[in-house]
């Protein structure tokens, strides 16, 4: 059981370049999300999805796009990378149960992105 | 909006002793859930413990327990018999009906042999 798989593990981009961070889960989770982790800032929610075809913005969505065409995949796109997007990115998934967020998140191993 | 405050950026404990990590939160939700996650140097995020806000009984998981004070909006984590493997960054988080899980900034725990 692979869980949540993120690729790549490391990436270096130049300012203005675009790229897609991949995230896939094999647990049939409805909920998927992207966080960024910066020193002293904890984890901040970028975008999330509660099912295929449904996405919504989190706390820091600017500069990022997402789509959810399948239950399994939730890619994060950086359209024009900026040095402020240098961070560690985590994808996470969970079940959706009831009307409240109550299921523990399953995290991928993270992607360390550097934008020069 | 939800907010989570971890007032201790760093803590240290001697091996085999007990340490408590603080967390306070704010939410307008009446139905919400609280979590503690651990992030060791490997960077992997690991669930430590979960608490349902509607339950008065404090959650426990082996050496880990919480002190949940709903009126004070406090959710501290107690680690008993600390082990070297407990050294990690610990994050408190709150989730509610908007499906947004909000994390605190973390507390770095050092365990001294």
C-alpha cells in the first residue's frame, strides 16, 4: 500500500519557470490538500479538494493552480515560479466523514522546492 | 477563521521525564476536531493523537495524552517517559466544517540523554 506519493522529492527552478508537483493516493480518499511549510510558519493550506471536480482555496492560494480530475490525483501547478515560493510542499489526503473535518491526514513525504 | 497558537517555539526534556507542549486555538465552529502531529528529522508528518471537541474525556495514546480545556480553548500534549525517538517538531491543528485544517507554527522538542 503506497499511501500518498509525491514527486519529485527535490526541484530547483529559475524565476518565471513553471512546473507541476504531482500527488497521488491509493486509499480512495475523497479529501486531498496541498500545504507549504516554511521555517517558523508551520504548515499553511494552499488548495484543497473534497472530491473529483471540486477544488477550493486555502490560506495562501496565490501563484498556484490545482485540478482534481480523478479521485487519486491532485497536482499542484506553479505557473510562474517566484523566489517566495521556495518551500517544502506537502500533499495530504483523508476520508470525508459527516460535515466536519475529523479524519486524520495522511501525508506524502514532501517536495523541497528552491526557486532561484 | 481558525487560528492555532503554539507559544513554545522550543522545548527540551530529559529522557524518561515528562514534558507538556502548549496549544491554544480559536474557532467559531461548535463541532470541530483537534490534532497533534509529529515531524521527525525525516520530514514525515505523523499523527500523534486526535480529540473530538464534543467529548469531555481527554484522548490518550500510550505515552501521549492531552489536556483538553474546551472553555479555555486549550489543547496541550503531555509526553510521559520521554524517549530519544520523541525528538521532533510537534504541530497542533484544528479542523471544522469548512474542511480546512489549520496548523500552529510548531514546537521543536529536544530529548536529552
